[in-house]
C-alpha cells in the first residue's frame, strides 16, 4: 500500500487538482478528522457501521439500514463509502444515518483512528471488500464483521486466480488470515459462496442468502420526475427512454441506439444519465456532436438533490421543455431511480463497453423491460435469470438496442407481459434483508422495536 501510494501520488494529485477528487476527503481517509462525527457524543459506544463502496451498494443497503435504525434506535448508525458519488447518494438517501464518512485507507494507523472514531459494535460490509488491516483490527478489538450480500464476479475471481497463481505463497496465507477475522459471509449465491471459500474464508461461516438488491425501496416521485412527466405529456414526447448508469465512452453508443429508435419514433425523448459526475461535460459534448438539441438537468429551476451540478435547486419555476429538445442530460446524482417510473424503454449502462454492466433491478422493479449489452459480468447470474425468463433483452450492439425498443413498442402486449414478469421476479426474490437481520441479531441481541420492521421497510426512500 505504501509503495502504491508513493508511485500513484502524482496521478492522485493531478486528478485531485483537475476534478476535485481525493484531496478533499484525504483527512478522513487517513483517519485524522471526521467532520460528520462531531455532532455525536464522545462517550458513545456500540455503533453499527455499514460500509457501502459506491452508488450500487448504497442503494442496495437502504432497506437494511432503515430497518437497523428502527430496530436499534439507541445505537448510532454510521455509513461509510469509498467513492465520491457513493458519498453523495448516501448523504441524500440515508439521511436518517447518524453520520456518513469515507472508508479509511488500509494502513494500520488510519484504520485504528477510524475504529476509535466510530466505536463500532458491529461492522457490515456490503458485497465484498477485503481489506486485511481493517479486518485484522476488527479481530483485535473483537468487533464482529459480517459480509452481507457478498459477491465475487467472474472478472474479479479470474483476477484473484491470476494473482494467486503468480504470488500464491504470499497471497493465500494473507487472504486466509484476513478472512478469518470476519464472523459471517452472507453471499448472494452458491457460486459466490464457493468462491469466497476458495479464497480462504472459513467454510462454516459461509452461506448463500440472496442479494439485498432485490429488497430495494422504490423511490417516490420527485420534483424532477413530476415535472418531466407533465412536460412530455404536454409536448407529445413519446416514447420516453431512460439510459441509466452510462459509463465513459458509452454515451455515443447510447445515442446511436436512440437514433435507431428515432427512425421509427420521431417524437422519442431520451434521458441520458452518466454514471459519474466527471462524465457530465464529456456527455454534453457527445450530444452536441450528434447534432441533437438537449438540456441539462442542472439548468432546470426545479428542486433537486444538493449534489446537482450547477446548484440549480431554487424554487420550481414555470419551466417548460423547450421545443426541439430530444435529450435530457441528467447531470445530477440520486435522481435516476425515480425517472425509471416514467420510462417506456430502459437501457442499463456499462454493458455496451467492457465494463461489467450495472444493476438491472431498478427498472425491473417498476415493471420496465431492461435492455443491455453483452458485458454483464458483474451481474451475470441476475442478467441470465431475467433473460431466460423473458423479462429482459440482451443484445450485441447499440443498433440492436434501438431495434429491441422498436420491437417492444410494436407489440405492446409482449412488452407489458415482459415488464410484469420482470417486476414479479424482483418481488419473488426479496428476503435477503430479513436473513441479514436474523444474523445481525445474533451479535447485537434482541431488537428494541421488533414491531417496527415492516413499517420502516415500507416507508419509502
């Protein structure tokens, strides 16, 4: 870690100065200061610490976090993330948490300072982040660590195998020792359970309990979604396409797919949602190069999350969708999920380029048919299950994405049936949160307000 930090310091500095990354949270990552913790009592103890790496993990953990806060109201709930976008979404969607912080860098001194600040009685790691010093420190302090909704993708496992093949004499005992300090591994599937065992997790502590992503809370309509719904109806824009979690260099491909659709549906409207804030400017350039008229979400005088680029969060005005605009660039964080409610067609990004894909469950939970490209390694099992059930469409090219939308719109009955199948698959797969809560209760004892569980879970995001 020290050598890597030394070698990468120029890169981090350049990125920090150019994009505002890394530098502003360095104090927290090193464990020197936690501004969000200052409002908590210094003599507190027994916190529940949830670590969610980025946006996907934060969203998947909302239901679990809310139930924990309701069931254990006397324990501080601390949430940590690694990425800036994850931090922004956590602050907005997990506003009921007592503090949202950055996860420490895996050096002994920074990890110890973080433990001293949080004072956890239990640590929950959503999905799978293996940090040896962090796990060792938890073991020394006898703080139980639970991996919840654990997942090891095909790509990650192949990478582990590659490095274990080259450096196995060092890495195998390192991984085995680190994983021995975790109390429980609640993995998403039997395959994930087998893989974590292969990396050295104690066999008896590993089980398959499903994915928290299926337990997601559907977001309520937002000011933006209400405005857009009214405007597309007023102006006759249809169908509405939401292209979500689009990664860098994938924006032109999403626009090609939309162009294919426009060949048959001249009044189609696209919501283009880049995955990360640093993509917003590049996405705008790509739209301009495609000779389409567009508007940025940040230009709309509509209330939104504090993280909206440009800070356009004043009172809603008499804004109307300008004539000729065919694309809304969603240059904000935390507003995508509510827009899937309006979608006639949905594209899930990170799949037309070799990026591993993103979560298809948000559009599916709204009864929308997820369309995605060939690269879905990070969600291979879910993607395969939905495609096999006729609840999603996987294609090979951006043109094929557009054709898939056209075929669904030509046969509305088929599209409706596929969307309902997608929604039913999400509903039938819920339950990972309850299984996680049962395991947590073994460490924290009986919940203080057991009767609040369902109320908390159904209260909305």
